[in-house]
């Protein structure tokens, strides 16, 4: 291994590790989760500081930092030959494949980032993480609206528990703000849509992590920059906010770097573990940030607020356990999965990969 490491660049080594070819699955899974938790925690705190302390109240432009950096990293490493992007992956950059499969994920991710950062203009970092316990509510509602989910009685009970706990948390918070809560709910809706669509896009197409960023990051960046130009650009020039970037270059560079790590590691967690694991890991990260907000940032936590959050957590982990024991997929998705697996001649080659969908691109090739 030392001889092989000497013959390749660090980027090439990283790409092979992300592809899962060198590290055993038992090491890749916890490593991806640790990187995601660390990077996503710090980027939340960095963005919150940029928005409130630095005085850069432009959440859409701020969200574009990480996605633009991710797009540049994927395309530059591919152009330099440090990362391999297959020819069939490039087909998803245009035409019907881009319109029907890439664009929906890109718009959902752009919405999640923009709405999530906008919430920090009105709410504290700890309270926002508490509200995120309600994500399964929106996941279930969206799947039911699309007729992809028929929840069992136990699942409905756990979601009801999440709803009650989230309502108690929101009602008893000392920093109630309707606009901030609306932004937070909008971020949860788009996040629920993004998680399912991303899992389908990555696993059904057998994308590597770099290939996922190669396809998705430019579209997400374009959506964010276009939205920022429409809603924020005039105020950015009026307030001369771009000077803040020159005044705090290290902080903005840190936010962009952490955003890139979050984008890569989140897709790696989804690819190796599934969207369900990403939800659990994200919830554990939220608990860490809540404790940090109270202990370090001095954010006030009411007793009833903590009780409501505890109720929501019980419901969340119960909902997660119910999904995992039932296979983690709705009947409609399970039927689609079985159909694709039966039709794919490459299915036998992918049994060692923890995938919920058969590799369509492999069968087409």
C-alpha cells in the first residue's frame, strides 16, 4: 500500500477511498458519518456567525459558497485526471436525463440550503435544530401524497408523537418568530424530498461520490446564484456587502470548504448507508449543536421546550426503528426495486454493496 500511495496524488487516493474500493465497508461507514457530523456541525456555526455577527444577511448567496466550491472541486479534479467520471455520467448534464432526474434534486437541495440559512436570521441555532425533529412528518406526508407510502398504525403513532413534541417545543420557545419557523419548515419539506430523490439518483445510477457532485453541484449552484440575483443582488450592492468577504476572507473560505465536505460526505453516507442512516446521524448532530448552543453560545432553553423535544426524539427514533424493521422502503418502492433487480444482469455483481436499487446504468452499458 505505501508503494501505491507514492504513485498517486492525494486527490486520486481520496477519490478511490470515496468510491469504496480500498477501505472496507466497516471502516468507510463510520468514517463517512464522522466527517459528515463534524463538517455539518461546524458549517452551521460558521454560517450562523456570518449571518449574525459579520453582518452578511444573504442566505441564498451564502448557501452558494459550498455548492460552487463542490462543483469546482469535482470538475477540476476530473479535468486534471485526478478523478474518474464515466462518459455515461456526462449524459446526465443535459437533455431529458438532466431535466427529469438531476434538476428536481438540485432544486430541492437549493431550497434546503437557502431556507435553512434564512432561518438563522430569525431563530437561534439550538431552536432550529429542535424543529428539525419534525422532518419525518413531512417525509410521510410527501410519500402519502405521491401514493408511495401507506403508513402502519405504529408508524402513524410515532409520527403523531413527533408532531406533539415539535408543537410543544415551538409553542414554549422564548424566541418565537413566525417567519423563522416558516423558513425552517420549508427547509424540512425540501430536505425530505431531496433525501429520497438523492438516494434514487445515486444508487439507481451507480454514481460514485465524485460523479454525484460532478452532476448535481453545478445545477444546485446555478439555481442558488439565479435566486440570489433575483432576490438579494440589489441589496448586496446597496449595502456593499461584498466587502465583508474581503474583511473576513478566512471565515468565508472556511464556510466554503466545510460546505464542500458536507456535500461530499452526505452523498457518501447516503450511498454507503442509505437515507435512513443520514437522518439518524443528522439527528444526533442536532443534539450536539443544541447542547453547544446552550453551553457555549448562552442560548436559553426552557424546561417545557426540552420536554417537547424529548417527546419528539422518542417519536423520531421509534419512527426510524419502524422503517428499518420494515425494510426502510414503502411497498411501491419495494415493488419497483424487485422489478429492477430481476431485470438487471448486473445485480449479482452489486450484492456486496448496500444498495436499495439496482444499478440501471450498469445494465444499460
